C-alpha cells in the first residue's frame, strides 16, 4: 500500500510544472521577438568590433604615414647638412688660400670627433664599395636620429660662425696694415696713390665689418672673401712699394746726426745756408750702404759733395751719398738695400770724416729723417705682426 506524498513535495512539483508551462508558453508566444533581439545584439557586437578594427587600421595607417614623413623629413635635413658640410669645407680651403690658418672644425666643436659616439654623424658620402652609415640612419631610433642631427646642425652653425669671425679678423688686420703702410709712406712726403696708380680713383674711410655684418654682406661668403683678398693684395702691394723706398739705414747701427736737414750756419762761411741732407757721424772707411733697391745714376767726383754716389729708386725718388773716400759702384749698376756703395771719408767741402746723406723727390731735397723714422717704425711693425 503506497503512502501519500507530503504536501510540500507536491507543492514544489506543482510550482516547477507551472514554471515550465509558463516558459514554454512564452517561447511559443514570443519566439520571434526573442530570436530577433538575440540577432540584434549579435549584430551590434559585430558592428562595434568592426568599427574598432577600422579605427585600429586607421591609426596604423596614420602612424605609418607619420613615420614615412618623419623619415623623409630627416633624410631631407641630412641632405641639407651634407650640402652645408661641403660648402664649409670649400670655405675652409678658401681661408687657407688667404695664407691664414682656418678654424679647426674639431677644436671649435663644429664637427663631431671620432669618439663622439652614436650622435657623431658621418655625413660624408661613402667610398665606392664601402659601407655607409647614412643608409643605416632610419634603423636608429627616431629620438637618437633627431638628437644627433640637431647636434650636428648646431656644430655646423658653430663652424660657419667661426669662419665668419676668422674672415672678419683677416679683413681687420689687412685694413690695419694698409692704413699703417699708407701712413708711413705719407710721412716721407710721398703720396701712396702716386706710387701706385692702380689705386687711383678709389677711397673713403675704412670701416671694418664685424663677423655678423660680414656673414650677411652682399652675396655672402664669396663677396667677403673677395673683400679680404683685395685688402690683403693692397697690403702686399704697399709692402712692395715701401720696400722700394729708401727706408733703410745708410750706415751701420743707429744713425747719429751731427748736422740736420734745413737751415744752418755754414761751417765755412758761418752764414745761414740750406743744408740739403743729413750729416751722419761715421768713421773714415766705414761702409756707406744703399737704403733701397735702385740703379746708380751717378758715381763720380761732384764739387762740394766730393766723391758722390746717386741712386735712382724710381717714382722720382733718389738718394745721394757725399764726401766718400772711395766709390765702389759704377753708373748703371743695379743695387739692393744694404749693398755697399762706397767708404765714408772727407772729400769735397767737408771739415772731417762723415757721411752726407740726401733724399730727393722730383729733384727737390727733402728731410731724410722722415725716411729713416718711417723705416724704423716699419721694421718695428713687421716685428710685431
């Protein structure tokens, strides 16, 4: 005989059956709506996923374009640096051609040293068959490449500035030399433009340019270089002109004047008379020397001069050596500064052994002391250059 089920168990079973019936009824009634919702959710998830993929692809494309652009920009900057380096090397050679030492790109920090590490770019084109560091540049990190290039560009700027400053100093020194030589020549009573006709028709005050002005002057470095060359050429030409003038010493050692140029009491008449030269103290037989290159225009006895030698130095300038005990040159002979033209004596109108020394411009006597002082100043200036 079966025992009846407990009421609670029957109630639970009845509840489960009811729930199953309700769920089955819901599925039967709302099946299409549930399925549609499920499909809609799946579609939304798929659309979101595809949108995310599209966004990622777009970001990757942009990153790729940016990378290509950055590499292209970096390559252009490197190419520009190569051109600048080649131009700076040409400038280095031009400065060396002026006879001055150009700035050392290593000591100025303009170019990298061999031990500068990975940031020391070698921008020179590789030799045929040799590995080049430049093609490997994109394989370096962008930060390293950018940093290295910035440093190199700064160093090239430094060398460019150093070259401009060196060129400015060359022009300034050459200008000082030109002014000094023109002044020394002018002190003798000669016009430098008369001695050098090629300089006629130009002039004006010399205003040296500083490095910044030089760097932007006219068409740039080439014009500045031309300015320096002209200044150096002017200095060299004036040096040659000065060397052709009687600026040397006619006797050994420092000349000692016993009777100056100009008005004096004549030693014979005791009246006022013009002394056309300098009487220089010297021992009998001491050498009398040419004070500049020239051609002997006279070498003979000449009245009050006694034994006299006259040298034509060109440009209307002549020198005379009087009272010589002996003449050691002949007319027409070429001499250079320092050549012995005779021996000191006391011939002619003389009261004792000494050298009568004259300088004349276009036949007119001028004070030889001007030439002697200018020669001393020139020698001192050349010793300090």
